[in-house]
């Protein structure tokens, strides 16, 4: 260190050049007397030895990247920085840097009112009420640009919108969800579809059409929710999918099967758990399966963009240990479940029964399932404790300065609106996360969400903390 200090005396007009990202940091010689190195001496020494960049030009456009070394390496102390001017070559204090991030995030129109429904992308595969619109995780990843080599983490990944967007941006990701249907969809969306998929789908369909009557599956209340001919067609499809050898093709076909279950059942819709009469038949089931398989083949990814790996853990987040999340978490993007909003286990119940999962085990672990919230204010304490456990895990796995981005709505319980942000904010604070941004967004009235109809809540909140 003393060697470096000595060297700095003899070098006037120092230029520090960050090899990894030359544009991210150029130190202007307009205050050489106050120059001071603050980083690890070995790294600093490397930077000193790096060749000088071409004649420096002041730039007020490029911004410092979050968590990048330049923030530490290029520090000149005691310089006043105006808020709206890029402090070229001057100290960017962490507080001001935080404000810059908040300003960037305020520039995003979080309502995304003109968002395209992404019909032609993999996001449109399989309905999953209360899922993110892809613009939300896309904006977080773009604006907060996690350091290269780190992973994007979603502790409640649902049908994988965050993981798909992370993959498209070239980041590896990890998603956790207690719901096996969400995990199945996520896996199919983030795994290249094998070339044999279409022919295997056709073969399953043809064999199922010719199959003789099958014994009825052991599913509770089956006759109430499915016509007998529909049950026969679904049983035949399930049996042919079961025989597929290639596991990736089989998973994709299971997801296709799952995508049609509610439509061909007597259940009104994904957001209304009531039996209605529908004009359905075995032929229509096969037809729906065929169309769903073709549409998956048209939109699925064929290769992994930049080889970014998506890892999916099908478990309650409270049963996941920090050591199971490999790699450095550089960004968290999630929309947590919250009390009394949407019962994922209930609305996906028959998908789970048909595919051999146990919806009752999912129910027991699902945060916010309404059945848990019938007694007084217990729900609020429970939710606070659950969010506190979550932030304890995040603080164990997220590298320093990592941003945690949440989108969360309010609940209506016993007629009272409950501010869920308050609980998440308090849990985050307990574990040392600092709130750097908060905004409200209007929920698109056409979005499928149980909460909208049930509670008439039309807004949700965007919150970003930094560790
Ligand atoms: C709002 S949704 C997330 C949707 C997701 N952002 C997407 O785009 O698909 C909340 C998710 O939390 C999951 N969940 C509920 N309780 C959980 C728990 N204890 N552990 C992990 N996931 C849970 C639900 O299954 C649901 O998929």
C-alpha cells in the first residue's frame, strides 16, 4: 500500500483504467491532490499497471454499474456532487449512488399499460394467474444490471417469468416454488425443446385416440369435475405420455397436458373454482391437446441463450438451505404470495391430481392460502414471520449490495385492507436490507387475478431493497 501511495505522489494526472469495463470508470485529473486509493492494494496495483486508455473524454452519459469495483477504485473524497450531473472522476457516495438507482427506477413506467400480451413468446405457454408480466423482471434486470457471473434468484418463481427473462439476458438463475405445476412449467419454458417433440406428441395423440376404455383414476370427486368421456380421453393421454422415454419430451408433454386440464374440466376457469356445464367431449380433449402441443413447439426455446442455466427447486422456500443455492446471488426478483389473495394449490388441484402430485401437501405449505387465515389478526403475524424467514435466507445467499425487487399487492381480510408492504418492509429491515425504491403500479384489469375480483384491489406495489 505504501508503495502505491509513493507512486501516486510522482504521477500527476493519474488515469485509472478498469480493464473489465473501460467505460465504467475514468478518473479525470481535475483533482489529483485529493486522489486516494481505497481498494484492495493488489487489485489497485493491477489497475495502476494497466495501460492508459486513449485520451479521456468527459462523459456524463455512461453510468457506474452496481457493485462494480470502480465505485471503490475510483474514489476521490471531499467533492460535492450535484444530483443530476454524472460525477465524472469524483466520489460517488453510496447514498448518492442509491439515489441514482432510485432515479433510474422512477424512470420506468411500471404500469406497462401498453404491454403486449407476449402471445408469440414462451411466456404465453400455460396459464398461471397472478404471474408477472414479463416487462417487470425485464426492467429490473435491465436497470439494475447484476454483475456478470452472478445469478438471478426468485424464491417464488411460479411459472418462471423471472427465470425466462434472466436467461434471455444471459444470466443463470435459480427459482423455488412449492407448487409442482409452476415448477413443471418453468422447467419446460427454460429448457430447449428436443427436436423429436412434435413427432412424439403426434404419436401419443394417435395412440390415445385408439386406446380402449381405461380404469378410472383414483382422483377425489372426479365425476363432479370431469365428464366421463373427458376422463377417458385424459386417462388415455396420461398413459401414453407415461410411456415416453425421453424425460425432456415427457416433461414437455406433461406440461401440455396440464395446460388443458382446467379448460376441458367442468371448472369454470383458472380464477373461478365452480363447476359449470361446458360443451366438452373426448374429441375436443384430443383437439385441445394437439393445439397446445403445436403452440408449444412454435414458441419454445431451441437453444439456451448464452448457455444460461435455470435451476428449479420444487419445495417450500422455508425448507431450502442457503447452501443449496449455488453461486453468487446478484439480483432477487420476485412477487411473493400474500394472505388471502390467490390459492394456487386449489386452482391447480386437478392438474396436480392428474399428474400424480399431492395438492394437499402443497396446501399445507403454501403462504397465504385462505384456509390458514380465518382467525383474527393471526394472518398478519404469520405473514410477517414468513417474510422475516425469507429475508434471513436472502441475507445468507445474496452478495453485498444485491438488490431485492418485490412486487406485492394488498390483501382484503374480513373486509379490511391489509398493507402487506408494511410487513415485508419490517422483515427486510430486521435483516439489514435498506429500502431504496418504492412505487405503485396499476394492475391491468384484464390480467387474470383472483384478488381483483375478490377484493377489488386495483394497485400493487413495487419495492426494491439493497443488502
Ligand atoms: C405471485 S405467485 C409468483 C408468480 C411468478 N412471479 C410468475 O411470474 O409466475 C407466488 C408463488 O408463490 C408460491 N408459493 C406459495 N407459498 C410458497 C412457499 N412456502 N414456498 C415457495 N413458494 C411458495 C406459489 O405457489 C406461487 O407460485
